[in-house]
């Protein structure tokens, strides 16, 4: 294949932006999408040199990978992320709102303070909501011009959208908010044939859960979930890849739980 052929093939690839894509669940999603042939924009807050090994690992799948650094909770940085993605890939096909934080400290809702509430809501809810608004407007514009343009939006929320944990209320509220955002964006973008999906992971082995390893090791042994193991980033990645590659064409607004059956009520 000559250089022109190879670059025009590159241009035909679909593109995906994964917020918080340089580690944990986001990286698991990035690997599955790279395997499926997507060019990737990886967003995160760390500087580019510290995520270079991760970017190189993704490039080894033979796809184009860029880093779109920025804090999704800040308006001007969301705009920078948007500009970086558009200037590299043109029109984005798949937005994956994955970045999120847990409260720094788990505190009983009788005592927890407002500062943590604001930080968690800014990053977990306001950030993805308005990043979606930016890309949704662009997707709508492209859809109006080219009706066969393929695109979708995927929100990574949590089983905490429905399961109450009284020692991290702000996290649960942020994820319940994302669940409503999924419905809102699905309803608004339906007329343009832009599906919006949600994934609710259960307990997944990442940096976010490292501090509660022993607790959940024991709970899994005692039957917390039907499948007696931790969830892995790739478990979430495979579901995101199914959504991103159009394997759920008539399911906009739907939620897929990736929790090993944790939320299946049993007697
Ligand atoms: P993680 O802490 O390993 O990774 C989160 C990523 O998001 C990191 O790369 C981090 O740098 C990035 N990030 C954080 N704040 C950001 C910001 N303001 N702007 C841009 N990027 C930011 O966490 P994870 O376990 O991989 O979680 C990923 C998503 O999955 C989160 O939304 C989390 O709430 C959700 N989730 C995780 C679990 C779990 O058990 N690990 C369960 C359910 C849902």
C-alpha cells in the first residue's frame, strides 16, 4: 500500500474520544475500541509525557492516537478538548463520557461537607453534560448535511445511580444525574438518529477501588455478585465497543449493567 492509500484508509476510520481514557475503565474501553479500528482521542488531566507509554500501547493496534489534555469540569478546558479533537479528526463519531472521581473521603451523609459535593458534581455530572452539549451540536450539524454519518454518545455512570451508599452520597447523586442526562440526550437527539447509551459498571478493579480491595475481596467471596469476581476494565470495554460499532442500533437511551449480577435481587 502506498502512502496516499494508507492515509486515505486512515481517514475512513471512525474516531472516538474517551474522557479519562489513560487508565482504569477508560483505558479498557480505549483498548477495545482500538482493536475495533477506531482512531482515538484520549483525554485526561495528567501532562502528555506521563501518559506517553499508554498512548504508545494504543498506537500499537495500528490506529491514530492523540492526547486531548484538559479538566472536563472547566468550560475553557472542555473547549480546548473539543478543538483538539476536531482539528485532528474532523467530525467525531463516538463520545465516551467516562472520566469521573470518587469523593476524596467517604463520609456519612449526616456529616459530609459541601466542598466534596461540589467537586464531585462538577467533574462527574456538569463536565460530561456540557461536553455532550458541545459534541452533540456538532453531530447534529453533520447529520443534517450527511444523513449516513454514524455517531453515538456513551455515558459511563455506575450502579451507584440506583444503589444507595450513605457514605458517598455526592457520588451516587452525580451518577443518578448522569442516568437522567442519558435519557435527556437520547430524547433530544433521537430525531437526528444519534443514539445515546449508558453503561453502569459494578465494582471494577481500577485505581479508584484500590483502597477498598480487601473489603470487596471478602464481599465477592461471600456472594456479593452472581459472578464471583471483580469486574475488569475490559468487561466494560467490550460493552462500549458493541455500542460504538453499532451493535445496538434500536436501543437508544438504554442502560447496560456490567456488574456480574450484583444488582440482581435474590432471596
Ligand atoms: P480511575 O480513577 O482509575 O480513572 C479515572 C480517570 O478519569 C483518570 O484517568 C483521571 O485522570 C480521569 N479524570 C478524573 N478527573 C478528571 C477531570 N476533571 N477531567 C478529565 N479527566 C479526569 O477510575 P475508574 O475506576 O477507571 O472510573 C472510570 C469511570 O467509571 C468513572 O466515571 C467512575 O465513576 C466509573 N465507575 C467506576 C467503578 C469502579 O468500580 N472502578 C464502578 C462504577 C463506575
